[in-house]
């Protein structure tokens, strides 16, 4: 993956070791799913991430025991589990956000459309352009609303039709009607819910393939939380979403598939169960999943 390429052919740039990601794989829309993604069986859905035998360490300490799972296109996948079980560590591993931690080490493979995100020569900037991230606490830049959205496209050289790109991102984030007459106002003057939608708009302004959301509504009031959840449903036909949440009701409302992580006897994060959300909440296989989703612990 190379940085600074044009957005004209997202999904078709070449990684620095000359491996091409096919644009047909990365960008073609899946058959339109319903709210629960039920119209396309999992067996027929393209795989966005194929996680193979991944374990994570911080120095000598193991944070995540080896596990494998697949994340499918145009679905919302929720990661749930008690604090400290590795949910956010895993989420941040999908776009190499943990690389800034000196002691971080990942073993195994994280395949994105068949290509190893941690492969030799892969450009981290391009990885993060394709796999955007929205953090728990809204973090607008101390700039205008317009400049927040335009920041990443400008830095990636995507300056053509910038006004249209900014408007499209704000519309996609369901924020345009609220801010179209004050685009030059400071973004920090927006409400908390608006700031989080602004951060989502900022992430999708560079037309990523995936959105990673780390507890995106945990700092918001119920009305703002509802707007973020509705936005996730609206974005799903165009993006693949992976969300970390401690809110079981939220996972049940927004996720098509859910992965439950917990801690083993050595306090190491472990993937316990991963299935369709309805199955996870109504007919879990593992009793630890049942105990967690019913509130018996966590």
C-alpha cells in the first residue's frame, strides 16, 4: 500500500512489495443487506479480514491468546467483553494503530482482502487510509468544521473537488444540514454528539473501505447515542464496520455479528465465542458467553 495516491482507484494501488489489491474486491458493493444483514448468507459474503492465529504481546506480557476469525463485508461486527480482555488492542491491530507502542508485538496474520497488513513493505499510512478509525472520545482538531474534514484529503494530495468531498462526507455522517451554514466555525463549538459525527465524517472523507469504532457512543447522552447507532446502520451498505462496545443493548441493536472476548485464568485475553448476534444473545454455546450477556459478570 502506498501513500499519496489518487482516490480515483481506491482498492487498486500497489503495496510497496508490488502486490496489488484488486479494486473489484475492495470496492464493489455487496448485495443490499437488510438492517440485520440477513439477505446475504455469510457463506456468500466476501471476507474483509481473515485473522489467522493472531496473538498479541506487550513486551513479555501476552495480551491476547492465539485466535482466528473472519470479518465480513458490509456488516457491523461488535467486539464485547470485560475491561482488559483485549478488545481495543485487537481493534487497533486491524489498522496497525498499535505500532506506536514500542513494546507491542503481533504474531500470526491479519489478512485484509487476502494481503497481510503486517507484511514486509506495507505502508502504514495507506493501511490507515483504507481502514479508518474513530475513537471513544470525540477528538476534533482545533480548526474549523471544514478544515477538520479537509485535513486528511489535503495531506494525501486529494485536493480536487475538495468542497464536494467535504460536503459528501458531512452528508454521509448525517451532519451536513446542521453545519452547512457554519463550516468556518470552530469544530470544538459543536455538541458532543455532533463532534463524534464530525470525527466519523473526517474518517470517511478519504473514502476508506472499513471503519473501526472504539466505543463511539460511550461518552454521549442517550439521544446522541441513538443518532450514532442509526448512522452505523446507514453507513453499513457502503462500509464494513467493527465496533468495540461495553453496552450489551447497543451490540444487540447494531451488530450483525458479535465476538465475545474474556480473560483466562492467567488474565490473558481470549476469544470465547463468535457468531451471529442473535445466536450470541439468545443461544450462546459457551456458558461464559451466556453469563456475560445476561449480566452475571462483567
